[in-house]
């Protein structure tokens, strides 16, 4: 799944790169839009591929620790 997200993001960024660099007629009008799209793609990819899985893992560890502290048995998970 991560491979699909990465390839889609990179191909869109590479497609927007000539517009962001300002090549072609009327580039001064389209350049800010391309820069905003590239920034949004990079940000959303960073969030979906790195930040969300790390936060999920941390919260899962905290939850397991709380269950052990309060005497409840740890739930078994399939991994």
C-alpha cells in the first residue's frame, strides 16, 4: 500500500515540477498553484506514511501499559 501512495505522489510532483519552476507561457499565474499542490502532497504523504503509523504505535503501547497497570489482562493480537 505504501508503494502505491509513494509512486502516485512522486509522479504528481514530477508532473507539477515544470509548472512550479515557471516554464512556459503564463507560468507566473500557475506557479503559485503548483507550489501549493507540491507542498500539500509532501505534507499529506508525510502524515499518512510516517506520523499516523508512529502515533498509532505509541498510543497502542500506552494503552497496553495502562491495561497492565490497572490489572486487566493484555488482549492478544494477531500480528
